[in-house]
C-alpha cells in the first residue's frame, strides 16, 4: 500500500480521536495525529542512528536517532512502537519497547502536529534496515551522538523528543 493512503486517527489537543484521514491528507492539511519514537540501543548501550531516504514523506534525507513512525487508525501506541521498531530495524522478535513519556509535537515552521509517545528498546539482534526507509545507519556511542548533534541535519521532531529525553536524565 502507498504510505500516503494509510488511514490515521486524527486527534485533538487532549489526544482524543475526532476523525480519520489518509496519511497524505493529514500531512497536507496539518491534521494532528499520533506517532511513536523508539530509541533503539545495542547491548553495549550504543544508539541506532540513521539517515532517512530522500523519498520519505516527512523530513526526507535527515538524520534520526529514533526509529518509529505514525500510529495507524485503531492501533495503540505500544503496538505501533513494536511494529515500527521491527520494520525499520529489519528484525523480528524484539522485546516490547518500554514507554518513557508522551508529548505534543508542534512543528512550527516545519508544520505538522502530532502526539508523540517515546520508547526505548534494546536490540541484540543483527539489524537489516529497510532500504526504502534508511539510506545509512550506525550504532553510535552516546558521546558520538552528542558530537553529531551540531554537525548533521536532524529531523526536528526527533530532536524535540531527544531534548526531552536528555532533560529527564
């Protein structure tokens, strides 16, 4: 299925479902929906970092320290977190990601608004990321990730999630 045709729940400022719409319409019209962000670490604590393909609908070609995506209509945040992590990492059998917190992302100049649930998971399996989602990837130490924050162009929503995650530490 074309990702733009995937049906999403449209939600209000309190994260209550008020409608449904295809993803492409939700993006075009700036309709608030739901998304998940999963920080994937290897057993040594290194973080999976990747560069999105240039064909992505949102923030093409930018770096991201989370795997994740939109929550489908009728899907729970927890279900979406596991599905998206397994899809983007190219693995099966991950443990259920641990929920950390939720926040409302307001895109400002980048547009868009989505309720975002942030998770963490340890991936001990060899990864094989989806070629249609990921152009480049590596597991970076937390120190290396911090060094790259000022050098690479990151997705603004993942930066918002990462800044909140750092503030909690």
